[in-house]
C-alpha cells in the first residue's frame, strides 16, 4: 500500500469516527468530551493513537520540553486538533500547521465539532 493511500485510509477512518461522534453527541460540548468520544471510536476500530502527545521544541540552544500537546496523534502520521468553537479562525489553521512543522508530521486534521454538519467543520492539511 502506498504512503498516500495509507494516509487517506487513516484520515478517512478519523473522519468517519468523527461523523459518528457528532451524530450521537451533537454540537455544543467541551473539546474534552469530543476527544474522549473520538478516542473511544478509534479504539473500537483498532486504530493506534496517542492523546495529548507532548512535543519538545528547540529554539537556537534552548530546548523546551513538552512545549505543546497535540490533541491526538493517529498512527504516528496524522495530527488531529479538536475544536468546539462557533467558527474556525485563521489562527486555528496556523496552530495546526505550526504543530505539524514542529513535530515533523506531514498531515493534519482540524475538526470543529460545534457545527450543525460535521462535514463543514473538518479541514485537512498537508505540508
């Protein structure tokens, strides 16, 4: 299986799990609730992931351990950043792109659960 196909399969599984969570829970909850539910869905699908994965950042000779935490790192290949906000802002795009760059991860999903239709709250990023 090609790397691109594998990434498409992983992101497809994440999106499908997100759809199921959103259908059951609806919008308006805290991000942590969606993280818990999405994690549960991924576990049921035997998908490997890490929650609140710390990332060390280096700046010149300064090392900042656990400078930030990714909501989910799925299959060591896809960052999933979860939101529950009225509207995604450009800063949210910048946030996931920076997380991807600093962690060396090439694919990311930004998922906002606080929308009537979850498909309108999902953005995919590649660098």
